[in-house]
């Protein structure tokens, strides 16, 4: 029933967008969707009917790809919790039925609803664990990025009031605006928030690090963080916690050394960038704001990041290890990252640098083998180190080819329970396998 629920329950491998704001679920309310179907886009309009709050409601297709579609959501109390049943009746148009078999459609729906039920259970478990946390007013920067698009609906469905801070050109979908490039921010807009989560920043691994690219990385991370922190320090009623994204690039290339939050900084542009980034974030302590700097590993989701880039060749059987394949990768599933951020918000004992990675790192060869197993594809086409260096230069050396074996000591010691600590189960979850 809460805002953000649809986005939270949409599988990351499905390209579906809501064309309107989340509607209130009441008799006669409608939801408009746009679905990518190969090279074309399909519009779907559904109407809520037979709404019995807390018990059931039904979605009926008004216009869309099916000849007939009726989806009944049923919620029933049980002795040990609640039973959620999705009852679906559908009929394919003749022209669609000639292309897709009924088995294909059923398999697609089974994958989708297995994911939705798993997400529902996981999020309710998180809600129960933090049931003593009062609703918060939370500000998020970088809300349109890979992490932000998953975090915002999660926080909304957990019952919090979420505001976004974006650049003026994105203000149509935002509550508040700022312009880091011009050092423009209205401090008074930031009054009254319980928490601020800063995720904004240019993509680190999408292109060669030219001098101009490095400048943009510095400005989008260090300068924007300085601007935001300066504004927070001026507030009469500052937030109690400030969570700022960082990266495991802080540690540099460290072979098979086990790295914790107490490990020294590494060498290179990325390590230096992360250190300065975290320094700016930590200044919030001047206002007695609790700082959390998340050193985020490789985020696993097919909707963006590394996994999205390498999926096509792997799906066609053309995947393989990168370079020697011996370099360690420290990864985290997108759902664990979102839950870990929330854990840090709610756990007052956590402060400073926090490694946001799975407890089990793997080598690139191990990752390649696991992804091949999940996709049931061979992985016999390695990517030579020299090719990556020629194509991406310094960026390849400090990201794709660097070895970083990180352990999330603070998360584990503070009681965080990982949803997907094993690589193959994490890949199966985000890929619907």
C-alpha cells in the first residue's frame, strides 16, 4: 500500500517503468506502466478493484499486452505469520500466442513472483528487526543512480518520509535542488532532516581516466561532499546521522591481503580520491553528526554497474576471466547494500568507515565460473590484460585488474545478517535463476 512498493517489487531483469506517481490502492484507482519488449515499448494500464484493506485487492488490465489479465493479491493470517497468495488469470492475444508458448509465459511469471515473494519476506524481516525505529525524514542525493533507485523505494516502504536533492535539470522528479558545479545549495532546505544519505557522484568505471574525467570525478565527489557538509554545519537542527558513499578503491591493489576498516590507505588516484572524499564527509562530527563512510564493493545487479556490462557476452557464451583472473573481487548484492545502509542508519554504535562488501570475496576466475554456472554457459574466452590497459589505461589497472580482498568487520560485529553471503545465491537472486 506504500509509495515505492511497485519499484521495490519489480525484478531488476525486467525493464518496467511506472508512468505516474504511485497511486493509492483503492477501488477504481489506476496505474500506468511502460514495458520494454525487445526493440518496442508496450503500455499497460491496470485498475485496482475489490479492495479490502489488509485482506485483498485485484488488478485488472484495462489496456495492455494480454487479451485478459486479472491478478488477485490475497493476504491471510497464519499461526506463524502471514500467507501471501498471487492468483493470476490471463489469456494471450492470438498473435502473441503464436510467438510465445504458454510454458514460456508461465516460466516468466514464476520467476517474477518468486522474486517478489522473496523481496516481500526480506523487507518485512528488516522491518521487524528495526520495529523500534520511529519514522524518519530522510534526504537522499544521487537518487537516480544505481544505488539510489533501489534505496529510495526501500526506505519508503519501510515507512519513512524520503526527500531527494537533485540538480535543477532533474527537479521534475525531485523535492529539493542544488548545483554542486556552481557551489549552489540552500542550507535552509536541509533543516529538520533526521538523516542525510549522500550517493551522488560521477561513474568511476565507465571510461578512460583522462585529465578531464579525473577533474569531473573529483568535483562530483570531493567538492560536492564539501558543499553538502558545509551546508549541514550551518543548520540549527542538523541530522543525527550522515551516510556518505565511498569505495573499496580506498585500499588500492593489495593482492591477497585481507583488508578491514583499520587497514591503511592504498596507492593510486582512486585511493587518494576516496581518502579525500571520506575526509570531507567526516567533518560533520563538528556538529555532533554521526558520520558513516561506506566503502562499497562491486554491486551485483543486472540493472547497472559491472554485471550489466558483462552479462551480454556471458549470456551468449563469450564470457571469461579478466586478465590473470587471480585478482580478488569484493562484491555485494544490491539488496544487501540497501539493507546495510539502513542498518547503519538505525545502529547508533556504527560510525566512521564501513566496508560494504559480502563476507566472502572471490577471485575474478571464481566469479567468472559462478556466473557461467548460473547462466549455464561456458566461460572460455578470457579478456587479456593488455587489451584492457590499451582500452582503459589507468582506470583498468585500478578497478578491473586491481586485487582487493575486503572483509566487512563492522557490519558483522554490529549484528548485520547478510541476505546473500554466497556468490552463486546472490547471482541467482538478481538474475531470477
